[in-house]
């Protein structure tokens, strides 16, 4: 399994309001991967706190609850329900903090869980998940209004359910999770060209390709925070 990531605040922002999470463990002899990308909402206060809080809470939940549920073979539905409930709790805690501090804060979330050769994605907002193989397939749909503003997030509004997606990972497929800053200046075929795997792909090569994609975004004028991770098989 391969992993590469980029995390860059850009030339203008004082802080990176994105946060990323990647955990890989072995449970009963099988690989389990839990990853997430959050993009704190810049139009609200303390977006960086929202994104880091959600990734930290999800990491804690993974090690304290999720691994045990997988080990005890609780079943996909129970595991999904537990993770969905945890995301809902994160939103509630952010709202309570905001009410106490008299501010609004929120974040997008695209979370990825892989075990038994299957994946489940939990999604709110306009970060994205792509499956990169012979073709590039955008898995998630952006939660946005016609004017491009977010219609859903974790935190600032009453919780709305995640989009949930399921699928299988094929040989030499890659999963890309990214904030909107990564993909706004790249065409889909360019993303595939940077990240498509082959049998000789090494992790350092994947990292160089992802870094090149980031540099391309910057050369084309992208000033937003840019975060992306690629998980390859």
C-alpha cells in the first residue's frame, strides 16, 4: 500500500485551515485504513479550529472504538452507524463551542474507511474523493448551492446527514482525497495523469507526482489552502 500527501497554506493565507488524517493498522491480519480531509470554512471564524478538531476526534474514535468493532466483526451497517453518529457529535460539539464563544465555525469533511477490500466514504461539503484507475471517477458530490457556496458542513448549522458511498478497490487503483484548492485549477484528465499508478510505482514517485500537481495549481494562480492525499494499492 502506498501513501502520499501535500499540505500547503499558499502564498496569501496566514493559516492553513485544512486538516488531514491518515491511519493504517492491521486488524486480524488484514489492512485497515482510515483517512479524512477537512477544509475549515474561511468565511466563518476559526475555520482551522473546526477542521483540526474534527480530525482529532475522528482519530480518537478510530483507536478507541472503530478498531475494536472491526475486530469483533460488528458488521458494516453497525460500523457505519457508529461513525456517522460520531460525525454528528463532532458537529454538535462545534456548535456548542461556537454558541459559548459567540461565533460560527464549520468544516467540510470527506472521510474514507477501507477494510476487507471495500471502502466506505462519508462526505459533507465540497472537498472531494476520486477513484483513480484506468479512468478518473469523482465519487462524491459537492454540497453547494447554485452560486457555489456551501449548503452543508460540520459545525455551523444543524446537522444534516452525510452522503455515504461504497465500493471496491482494484489492483493499482488509487484513492484521492482533496480540498477544493487542489482540484479547482486541474482538469480531470490532468489529475489522472499525475496519479495513475502502474506496477512499478514506488511511494517516493507517487509523492513527487502529487507535489508536481500542487506546483501546477500554484503556477496557475491558486491561492487557497491546498491539501490532498493519495492512497494506492
